[in-house]
C-alpha cells in the first residue's frame, strides 16, 4: 500500500525521470556508449512499467481487463525479447499521455471546482459573532456586510443592498434586495447591509442543490458512453485473445506485442465522457443545470416544445389592469383579499397587492378547486367554470365585459356570492378583475432561434382563458394554444403527443406543472419556480431566461455532435493502425507503424479527443 501511495503521489516525477533516462540513452547511443544506451532504456522501462502494472493488477482484482493490462503484457514481452527501446518509449508515452489527460480533464471540471470554491464557509450572527456555516440553523438571524457572501438561503428582515447573484443565475448584474426579498446562499452583497432570517441551510440551499445536481449530472452517463462501456468490456479481452492467437500461429512475439499496443481503446473509452463533462460544465457556468448525459442526448432530439404560460412565458409579475363591478361592497372586496392571501398563485398575489389585506377577516372553510379557483365560505373566486359549476351564469352584458378584458391579453378572475338569491341571477356576479402579466424579455426572438436550431412545433398549455392565451401566443408566434386546462389535462396532452411519436420537452414553473414535467421526454423548470418543479425537471434554467433555453438546446446538440466526432476519430485511429500492421513493411503506412509509433499515435488520439471536447467549454449560443 505504501509503495502504491508513493507511486501515485509522485507519478509526475517518475514520468519526468523516465524522460531524462530515455534522453541519456539516446546520448549514449550517439556517443557509442552501449552501457549508457542499454541501462538508460532498461531503467526507463522499469520505472514506467511499475505504475502501469499496479493499475493492471488493481483491475484484475475486480475482474476487469483494462488498457493497463494490455500495455503491461506488451512491455513484459518487449523486455523478454530485448526490445528496450520499444518498452521504454511505450511506458513513457503511456504515462505522459495519462498526465496530460489528467490535466485536461481537470480543466473540463473547472466550472464545478469554481462553484464549490464559492461555497461560503462561515456566517455572522446578528450580533456580529462569526460561526462555522455548519452551526447555522433554520430561523437564525444573520448579518451580511458589504463584500461578504450570503451564507444561506434567507429572507431580508432589515436593511437593503445590491446583491450579485452570478453564482446562482450565471448573470453578474446586481439586484436590489430590501425587506421581504429572498436572498440565495453563495451570492455576494456588493453594497449595503442586510439582516436576514435563515430559510434553508447546507445542501438544501439553492446553491447547495446546484453543486449537487451538477456533480451528479457529470457522473450520469449518456447512451453513447454506455454503449462504449459495453463495447470496451468485450473489445479489450478480444484484443488480448487475438494477440495470443497471432503468437501461437506466427511465433512472432514482436507482432503479438504490437497488436496489444495498437489495440488499446483509450481514445474510444474517454471520448464520450469528456464531451459529457465539458458540456454539463459549460451549462453550469451559464446558469443551465442539465441533469446528466442521458438528458443531454434526449434534449438534442426534441422537436416539440410545450409551454406553461404564467411564470414561464410571462414573468409572473402580475398586476390588476381592469375592474368591472356589479353591486360589490367594500366589505366584499376586503373578503376577496383575505381569501386570496392564502394562495401563492400569481393572480392571487396581484389581487392582494391591489386591494390590500389587513389580516382581520377569517373564514370557517376554504377549498381550493384545482384549475378553477377558491371557495371561501359563500365566496367564489376563480374562472367562469367555477361559477358555472355552482349554478352562477353570466348575463350577455357581463360576458361582453369579460370578452373585452380578455381580448387585451389579460387574465380574468371572477368573484361571486352564492348565499344571495336575487330574483335575477345576474346579481350574483359581483366583480371581474383583469390581471395582466408581462411577457419575459426577448422570448419571441428566443423562440425564433429555437426554430432555427430544430424545434418544429410549439404549443402553449395553460389554465388561463382562451382569449388571453391566444393574445399571448399571437405576440410570440406560438403554433398552437390549449387553454382552460387543469393539471391532469396538461399531462394527458403530453402523453398523447408522445404516443404520436413526438419528442416532447415541457417547460413550467409551478407545482401544478410537475406531472407534465415528469411525463415529458424532457422536463424544463424555471429556476424561479417551486422546489417541486425544480426537483422533478431534467433541466433547470436558473435565471428563468429563454436565452438560457436557447443556450441549453444548442449546447445539447453540440455536445452530442462532439461525442460522435470523438467516437469516429477514435475508430479511425484504430483502423489506421491496424491497416498499417496488416500492410507490414509495405507502403508508407506499413513502414510507419510499429510499437513505439503506434503508442505515440494512440496517446495523441486521446489528447485530440480531449482537446476537441474542451471546445465545448467555451461554447456560446448566438444569443
């Protein structure tokens, strides 16, 4: 164990010593000092062989025939037949290739390393005492000073300031935070002083989940990686058996050893994983969490996008823009605010903000009717379907008012009382609120870019009314609208489209979107959405920006394409080397291929696929 630990710790130094010995051996050959030539190559072979042999033995202990085993057998054979040049150069190139491979792979994981280094280690209590981050508990009052990291997910209870949320959203723009605003762990207070109350700690924070999700994603294999794993599992033993047969029938040990060296599938084994790691790392750097290589591959084949409307295509920053009253008292309006204060739906939030709520009114019973609204005692607040199912129907005048508000692109909330039985039912409808929601910036341009990238059909699925949904869809150029839907109806539409052979991605932000997110081939959640939506989804857009969606789709296509390039490159190298081996001494290729040059080409191909994959680190969408 001590020897293994020493070798692993000093692998770089051993590679350097091996290189120096090979150089000395060539100097000895030039000066006709045979002892220096032979001893230099022999020592270089032994020093380079030991780490390879240890890795091969570790693989055999778990019943794995690894590349290291092929190289070990080849080196032993070369030493037996006195080919010290071949054994020394092969072991050096193998070690040097491993060193460069390690360095370049570390670079592809730099996005994750940067994230983990940004994780806060300490926190300040409200009285200024510094404590370890692990000692913070939910409900603790903390102080955040200018220039400090926010240690936990929290809510501002006193003070104000400008916060840089680049570690969460990927965007370094400063956001103003005041009392009542939520602040995320890992963000930095650029200016001001905040007193905050802890909401989430440790791995439960948004920042903690980002690190966990991305680390898990980079370990999740794509279909290409799984195929290569299965291929290598049978390919490597086949090469070993082939080399044995060649030796048995030809008695040419040098040829058999060369087959072992040329048969190492190094570039093939590493080509797909390094693309996957680089692609997911790029996504994390740009505020896009892609949960694994399988997700990356599936997303690249998506042809149909389904959108929720409120909070997805729109910001969810709703406000009342129209009001129609039908004999509504001030007391009734206050009761509306009291009932809606119990909901976090954007429409309910807008009503409470518009009316104001003093917290004095209580209800005996409150029922939430999915996809329709709220019933609080005798008060009905929701859509036309809620009223109709409770025997309340609109007059022609009221229907005209409703249509007029909806034609402006506003969502509508109807308020009625069912305990008042007038001669004419028209008096039971008391209020119609028109609530508008701002469309997210540059959504139309982003959707156009997605079409250019390969999305053929876009559908809006919403619980909102038909007129409002159509107005929004017309602005954005969305192909199809399905309105007045309940969550289970959205999920059924997803199922139907999948049966028709469509490759579906659903984009949403709320708890009610979770069934559709889970059923779609790819579920995409807005980072500003609920925890349930974020957990259920395959991809999270941390800035809740459609530019991120464009980046994610383009990145998935480039990453899968990069994997295919690496696989083709790796196979081409193997074919090239085996062709040279078959040609023997004939032709330019045949004269070029031997054990040393074969290993050089093998290691060069590994570095080439890594460099090709690293191009993904700097990928930027056109937007």
